[in-house]
């Protein structure tokens, strides 16, 4: 998408290619939404563009979104919902309606630390309104992603996505007063200083 602003004779369309500076993304302080997809993953996403996503994928995406917003409690709640959906698919419909803890105990392919890093923190988030520590939230989403990969083979694991820096245009000036306005402002400031 290209945006060009015009005001009178001024236009933001660059006349020459300018040097761009990267947006700095803090990869250590939290998750990054700046990730690059492999071509094969992008093709799968495009092929499914007009279809509704399965609830498992939708909840996993929502958990990731809340992580990007640093809302750990809601991230864990949606991660738990995605885990329940994936576990019922893995175990069969006769397990529908069971608690997350029961589903985790019944599944042989779930990560060994799922009770400590998913079930208990998710229950604290739902029933006590507690936000888990950041590392627990990250681990819970990793556990859920592993479960989702077992039922949705075309999902791209986040570990396969590489971090990128998106370029930022530095030639745009959205708010810039005219030279006349700057001059008037300076004159007013000068006259107010004299009057005090």
C-alpha cells in the first residue's frame, strides 16, 4: 500500500529513493509480530483465504495476539481453549465436555510439562483472574502450538518464522506548519515575552 498526501503545492511522494532506517523490534522483551513467512506457508494461507479457520487455529491466533499486546491472562485463556479443541480432536468426540486437566491426563502426545505450564496457570487465569509470569505464558502457547500441529498439519510453527525489521519511511511529514505559521508563532511568542 502506498500513501501519498498532498496539501496545496506540497506532496509527500518522494522524488528520489531515500535511505531508510529500520523499526527496532525488541525480540527479548516480548514476542514480535514482525515475522517473515516461508513461501510454502504463504501459499497455504492464500489458498485458505476464503475459508473460515478451524476454532483451534482461531484461538491459537487470538492467544498470540494477546501475547503481542502483553495481556498474559487473556492469552492463556485462549491458549487453553485452543488446547481443549485440539485435545478433543486428538482423543475423539467422546471426550468433549471434559476439563482441560482431564484431557491433558488422557492424551499421550501432550508435552510432559503441560499440567504445570498450561493447565494450572490457565485455571488461575480463568478462576482467579491471575496473569501468569511471562515465561509461563510463552511456554503455554508453545505447548498449545504443538497440540495444534498434531491436528492441523499445515500450520507453520512460530519457530520456523524468522524475525524481520520492517523498513520505515522517513520522508513523510504528516503535520508540518507553513513557513508563515511558524513566523506568526515566533512573533506571538516574542511579543508575549516582551509583555511579561
